[in-house]
C-alpha cells in the first residue's frame, strides 16, 4: 500500500470517539497523518490521543463538536489554528440510528436525531471544509454510507433514507466537483460490531448483542481498511463506492446465523 501518500497529510474524522471513526483514526495514524478528531465526547478523544501518537500520527487536534449544530460546525472549522486549516481528507463518519420501529409508530424525536446527524450534520461539515479544498485544488471527501442506503429494511426506513441521502449527496458532490482534482468516495458497509446497536436500542445491550449473534460481523478495522484503500489510490483514481458485507450477510436482511 502506498501509505506514504498519507504522510503528513491532514485528515479530519467526524465521530472519531468510537467504532469506525476510531479505527480510521488508528489506521491514518499508522500512515503518519495529522489527525483532527471530532465528536461530542471530547474527553474520550483526548484520552485516545497518546495511543494515536504512539501509533505514528504526526500531530493530533481534538474538537469537541456536535455536527448537528450548524453554527458550531462553521465556527470550529473557521477557528482551526493555521497549521490545521489545510484539510486533505475529510471522513464524514459521525452518524447513528435510533429505534427500529414502523413509520406509523416510531418516535419522531428518533427521526429528528438521525436526519439532523446523518444528513444535515454531514452536509454542514462538507460545506465548511470543501471550499478550502477547492481553493487549494486538493482534497478527498470520504462519506460513510451503508447497505441501508441501497436496501430498505423493516423498521429502518428513516435510517435507510438518511443513508440513501448519503449516497445521493456523495454522487452529487462528485458531480459538482467535476473539473477539480477533488475526489469523493461513499463507503457502504453491512453489519459492523461497534456501539452502533447500543445507540440504536437506547442502551439495551442485550438487544444490541443479539444483532450479531451467531454470525461474524465486520469489524471497525475492516471499514477503516476500505477507507485507507480509497485514500491511497493515485490522484487520477476516484473510488466512487465501496460496498462491503460480512461473508455471513448477503443483503440487508439476509444473515446466516449458526
Ligand atoms: P458508533 O456508535 O460506534 O460511533 C458513532 C460515532 O459518531 C461516535 O464517535 C459518536 O461520537 C459520533 N457521533 C454521533 N452523533 C454525533 C454528533 N451529533 N456529532 C458528532 N459526532 C457524533 O457507530 P459506528 O462506528 O458503527 O458508526 C459510524 C458510522 O458508520 C455511522 O455513520 C453509521 O451510520 C455508519 N455505519 C455503521 C454500520 C454498523 O453496522 N455499525 C454499518 C454501516 C454504516 P460522540 O457520541 O462522542 O459524539
Ligand atoms: C448499519 C448497518 O444493517 O444496521 O448501517 O443498517 S444496518
């Protein structure tokens, strides 16, 4: 892998305090990148910093940030110290699901949270970061979509709609950036064991564990591998999409359990 393509590059990862975002931070650190880590749990980010530096990160900058807060997002990006302004790779990973209920019965607050985070939050960060990339004529936006953006499943329609939006926004950004050297990638994983299901089921850990029972899910590191692959292609290669499923999963709702 031509990992030296990431040496001293600046990478902003949203949702870096857990799961896929944290695994991406670890793998970008191993490749010698400088990391801007964003999440609401800033203390977690600070606790992770020494291990990322030990893994090889150039420098690490922690941002306590709620991506749903439009003003906070633009202010946080504008207020980055000069040495952190040159963002080369943006990993739009912050996201969540809430509930698994029929549309006619679901809690509307769950919808607000998913739409605000997965769609509007991703857009706010993109809108704040991409103009600088265009100005510098360099940059790569990597969005974390999902199998849920390709296939709708029972009780998941709003989460699925947000990930279908990520797919449309990724395609649309690439269209709008045509004629620039900027690249856009949508990574679409199937089941990955992280804190995702604990968040979906509002802390019901038994229900969360049952999602992965009897099957081997993807790990956060598997997704980070795909992100690093996309980020390390030569500049003329744009990996538009990577759709990856566990071997035990063949579609959103088709899972082989032993
Ligand atoms: P985790 O719950 O482990 O991680 C989610 C991350 O997003 C956390 O770091 C969390 O940080 C952050 N986050 C959530 N809301 C906000 C917010 N408002 N502002 C800033 N950060 C936020 O789940 P995953 O790692 O699994 O999820 C990462 C992404 O991958 C999501 O977009 C998810 O939809 C997607 N995905 C997950 C799959 C899976 O099966 N796990 C499969 C396909 C896609 P904090 O709470 O500190 O703010
Ligand atoms: C997360 C994977 O199948 O729970 O996007 O939607 S799934």
